[in-house]
C-alpha cells in the first residue's frame, strides 16, 4: 500500500512539472516525462558539460555515470529516470540516431518491476549511458529527443541559437504525445 502511494505521488509530481536536474543552464527547460520527478536526460559533448550535468544528479547516479564513462569518450547520451522508491527499475539506452535537419534521437527503455512483485523499499537511481556518434553529430544541432521504444517522446529540448554550449538536457514535465 505504501509503495502504491509513493508511486502515485511520484507520477502526480512528474505530471505537475516539478523542477529537477537540467544541464548547466545551457538549454531552456525542455519537456520530459520521466517516471520520477527528478528525472534528467542529456546529450553531453565534453567533460565540462558532463560535470555540470552530474552536479545536478543525486550522488549515487552521478558516481555511476562517472564509472560508466571512465574509459569512454564523449559525446554521450545520459538517461536518469529519477530517484525510484523501490528496487527493480531499470533503464537502457537502445540507440542514438542522427536524423536529418539537425535532430538527434535517443531511444530509452524503462523496465519497472511487476505490480505484484515483492520489491525492496529502498531508494534506487536507474541511470544509463551510451556513446553518441560524435563524428556524425550535426554542427547545427537543433533538437535532441529522448523517445520510448514506441516512439512516444519522453524528453525533448532545443538548444539556444548561437549559445555555443556543449550540452543539452531537459527537465521533467508532462510528456507530449
């Protein structure tokens, strides 16, 4: 009963548009629908942008990203689903695709525990990192979209024109369908 109440509260907070981790002020707030209110999504292109983004994540999630990127090169896509109230949540970045017109699409799969599963009542931090095809990223990056496997937009953002910023990220708000 407590688990269902916590999940319902998290879902209502996400739909209400609670503020959470962005990306270093580089991009105006985007729209996202993470499963939890502090969800954050980003495409980071250099170490300074990565550190600015990680500073806004909970420490366990930031440490996991640092471990995953220890030997990897940037750019990278990062999907943090937010602080989960139970064990059993998983996230996977299935693909990072460059589309015509300066658009990058990141397909993100979220797996929640079955509704009847017995799960530990412990905070977890589901986060995934995937390399982005740096040599194929457009110079005039217009938009980054984080999509569910069914094509539903989880998060999207448009970098400010001429900002010269090397990161793009979004804050959780109601999704667009």
